[in-house]
C-alpha cells in the first residue's frame, strides 16, 4: 500500500469541515435582574436627580472582610465628581444607612458633599452612626426617618495602639475635626454635641448617645423628620431656587 505522504495527509485535513467557535453566552436581562435585584423589571427613568447610597460600613484604607457590607469611599468620590460635572444632573440625594467606619474616609465623603455647587439632600434611614453623622449633616438639607437612629461617640482606634503622648494628640485633633465639621454644617452647638458625645450611662460599657428621629431634630443635628418623598420634594425645591438665582446671558437674574 503506497505511503500517503504528508501532502495527502494535508489534503484530507483540509477537507474536514471547519470548526466553529461556540457562541458566547447571552445573559438574560430578566434573570439577571431577578438574581441581583429580586425583581424582573427595573424602573427606567432619565432623572435630573442622582441617588447616592451609603450602606453598611464606610471602608477606607483597610479592606474589610468579604462578609461585611461596605461602601468603599473610592467608589463614592467618582460618583460625586460625575454628578457635579454632568449638566443633566441638577441635584443629589444621599441615602444613609451606615454603622460608621473609617474616620478619614467618612470625612472625605462629607467634605466632597458639602463642597458641591449643586443642591444636595441627605436622608438617614435605619441609622447614621459614628462617622455617618458628619456625612448626614454635610448636605444643604438633612432629613431623618422617624425610627432612624444616630450614635454620637468619641473617636476610637482598633488594633495596635502606640501608648505615647502623640497618639492622644492625634486622636484629639481627629475628634476636633469631626466636632468642627458637624457644628459648622448643622444647628447643634459645640457644647451640646460634646455633651452627647461624652455622656455616660446610656451606652452599655461605653460613652456616647443614641438619638432617634425627632431627638436629632430637637438637638439641631438634623433639619427635619421625614421620608424619601419629603426628601425629593425638598431637593426639587432647592433645584428650582437655584435655577431662579442663576444668571441669564445678559447678566441679569432669572425671575
């Protein structure tokens, strides 16, 4: 039997049908929505309001364990920049339900919100504890749900603490930053805020105060008690007021 040789082998191989690559899996948007959001349909609306949520623990320079529900500040800051620079966005609604977290990351978010030129409204749902307090008061107007709570306490450090005088001075300066920011961006006085911060007996084995709904408004920490509907109404009113104050091309003001 003659040897087919390399040429014959190549000829037979070329006669084989070409192999086709498997088509990429197409995601089912309905199934994906059910898996991610628990609903088959998501509301599609081009809104002039950007909704920003701060949920769980504010994560800063240290990555928290995967089982923790966190809000990474490096994700929040680009959203605020995008909302500030996007001409279609006229206002920002910040929804808070946080236990606190990294002090410097929380203050960075609060400073970003307070420095925005567009109207901002914060609403505390569930809780706005610890470093969530400066974030809650950083907007133009703040609202708290009737059953929501806010815990005010001194700054703490976790892990290894170097027992030198400089450590105390660092904590003292950090605490002064928080106190100064909160009292500047709310109606609470410095004496009252420090009184709530250092009170003993209310929190088990600790110092501090937990204020609920109307108490936060009574102390001047939050502007009003309400929900999402009230927050959106206030934000729309602030947007309309800003439009009326904006200059016209001829140098006048919009009437």
